[in-house]
């Protein structure tokens, strides 16, 4: 039986506890009723340090627990969140921030400027924009309990954008004692000042994570708008219920055993839409950019010819149809690194991803790059529908161009840990992993982690290209939109020629929720404030 037919049969088999083939769903207690919101996230919460890694599932959970100094609104504009006011000197070299009163950590301690200082210092080591600030930093110091100062050697006009952005890692504020943890080591204490507190005793990786309303949280007065405004919590508790099997999650949602499913697969959407108790909608109009990420440190992908060999054979249509099916409204090809339909979108240099796929040309390039048949280790998370679909297509692609595939079927949490390792592939490292980037993160280079090519400071895969970095710097320095577009054209071409990574296409995702749940918004992140359940 084909996968799609099986999923539809299983998901529509009646009850989540009556699925054929041993797909029984867990029995979920209903005692908390309307005061507990049960949510099926995109993947297992295997680790919980939003600075150490960049997995969206960790970032999404962190949004409940930790607050940020600023936050993006739905227009992608930075707005104050923990900050009451800011001042920047006339020469642009000194930023002074004052925290708003009443901020409190979940352990009862007040949020102080020293906490923000330690948190920004840790964040700046791992974040691309933070790294830029750190490179021109004079000092980052607390002035008094509510005021801290960031002085620079040269102006950085995009400071507020850096502190407000919603892509990983975000500038979450933690207590000083936690924020002093080495940025390359995971934290083990999860104390924040956000609208929910993490119930560590109830955390069972692979099964459940719980977040309880923090009664000490004081929301801003403005209306909530994504990460900005007043984060008013309307439920007592949010429970994340891990359900990697889509058919099980579909039945649980239809039966009311869960309330909200972050990313139902396209195959099951028609079934969900027929259920009178379920709402289904596009999760985020800015969509997602698929990614085939290669390790630039180890052969064969330390040679750009090997990376380009993959790109000249890769069919974005294959990846998109494997993920979202035959509905052309849900995907499009994109010979670009930037989000289609946004002002800076460009296809300059993207010819390698267009036209008929050239398998023979790819084989020739691989031979020129010195590929001699060694196993190519590809990490494929089976509990994440996006990566599973992409991984299956890639395994076939690599075999077609004569590569020896070492297909590592694992879970998303393991991928998140293993991709951070620089070891050779045969010693615990990797050659390839799949992921995706929210379209909101790819509209320009500012917060686009995957577009960096600064070697050891770059995202996993650690590409190094002075030409890409120069084009990115030119965008930051651009005085107007014409100059910005010219810089993006150059950046897209340099990244394509270099084989920075291989975009696998642009796609839209769904979300689904019970009709007794209100307040769900379209966004790149599931926001839980303002959500009610009757």
C-alpha cells in the first residue's frame, strides 16, 4: 500500500485508539478541561537550550518560557518588549537600554540589567547578527539594576532588528547564573521570565512537555502582535504531546484528545477539513524554504564542484511533490536563497537549479572533485514529515549520480545534536542533513543564519567564502533599495556558484485546531498568548 493511501486510511479509521496496524494513540487525561491546551508540535523537544542550537521546535518552546528585549510584530518591525526605553548617542556608538519595571523570573527573583548583559553576551557568540555586534563591541555593562549600556567601535544601525528578530537563536533573557553557561554547552536549568514556566518534572522527551501559566508575568499594555505587545495568557497550562505519526495526530485532533496540531501533512488536510469540529488553514503566508545542507569541512563536499554536482541534478519539483503532493498552490520552484514574492527576491545566478536535470554532468563533476565512492552520511529525521520526505528524495538522487549512500534514519533531536559535530562522517559526523527555513527568516540577509559563510562562525556545515560575506556586508551598508537589490543579486550569485547549500523549493504548511479554540494566528511561530479554549 502506498504511504499516502495508508495514512488516509489510518487517519480516518474512526478513533485514535482504534487505528489499525498498532498505531494506537496515548490515552490523554481530560481532567483539566478547558484550562489545559494540548498541542502537537512539529517534533520532539529533545533538548531545551535556545542559544546552543537553532531548531525551530526549541525556539518555539522557548518563546513560552523566556522573554526578549524586543520582539517582531506581524509587519516584521521591532517593538519594545522587556525594554521600557532606549537611547542611542548622536554618533551611533552607544546604546543605552532601560528595562521596564515589574519583570520577574519564575524563581521569584527580579530581572536585572546584569541578567540582560550576561544573556546578550552568550547570545552574541552564537547568533550571526550578534557576532557582528560583538566584533565591533567596546563594552557591554550594567549601569544600574534596570539600565545597561552597549558601546561600539562603529555604528550598527540594525541593533533593534538584531534584538527583535524571531529566527534562531533569539536574544532570550535568562538569569545571569544560567546565561554564564558556555555558549557551546547546553544549559540544564530552565528559568525564564516569560508568560509560561517550564514544568521540568513533567518533561518526558519523546512523549510530553508542559508549560504552566506564570502568575507573576506582567504583560505590556499594548495588544499582542506576534512577539510584540501584551502576552496575555488565557489558559492555565499548555501541554505539548509528541505524536510523530501523522495518522495518530490526525485522529487525536478529530476526537478532541488534542486541541491544536502545528503541522498536519498535506495528505491528511482534506480529511481534517471534512470534520465539522476542526479548523484548517495555512500556518504562515511567508511559507518555508527547503534546505539540502552539505558539510563544507569534509570530502567530497569540501570541494565546490561536488556541491554543484548535487545542485545540477537536484529537482526541486521532486522534493516539493514528495512533501505537499500535487497541489501547485502549495509550492513553487525557487532558483534563489530568498523568499519568493518579497521585495528582495532574485534569481540572479540561479540557472544551475533551472531546466532539465543533468545526472551525467553531475557524475563528471563528482569525479573531478575526487569522489571515489566513499559512503555519504545523510542524517534523516523520521519523526519530522518535512525531513523524512526530503531525505527519501535525496537518497534516490545521490544514488542516481553514483554516490554511496549511508542513510542514517534517526529522530530530529539526534539530528540537532549530531549536526553540531565537526568530526569526520565516519567518526560521528555527517555529510548532509535536511531542514527548512521559515520564509520570514529569508527575506533579507539580516537574520538569515544559513546565508553566512564565515567559516567556524557560520551555521552547521561551516562554509567559508569571502565573496559571500562581502556581498552580505554590502547589503548592510546599502543606502537605498536600489543598492540593496544590487547587493542581493551579487549575494545570490556568489552563494549559488559556491554551493552554499541547495534550496529544495518554497512550500506552504498547514496548521489545524479544534473549533472550540480561538486566537490562533498566522505566523512563523505558534504563539500561545491570546489563545482560549471553551
